[in-house]
């Protein structure tokens, strides 16, 4: 799933939670929204972590030979 989908789901859960009077259901929807946001954040960070790993391995001799 794309992170934008997960962000939209989080917004939807929050909007639904606002309209509820049942506190149990409201808290469940807010927790679900938090989970969607956490997953969206994790998806957004995946490309960055891959780039960081590549930069960390830059000192590897094979990479240095490739770029010369």
C-alpha cells in the first residue's frame, strides 16, 4: 500500500472518531489512525534508509572501483 493511501485512511478514522459519542469506539478509531500514520511514516522512510545504507557502504572497494 502506498503511504498516501494510509494517510487518507488515518484522516478518515479521525473524522469518524470526531463524530462518535461512544468513547470506546472513538478511542479504537484514534488508535487505528495512529497505526495508519505510523505505517505511512515507515513507508516514507524506506527509500531514505536504503540511500543511507548505500552511502554507508560507499567505502567498500567495489563501489569505489565502480565510480572511478
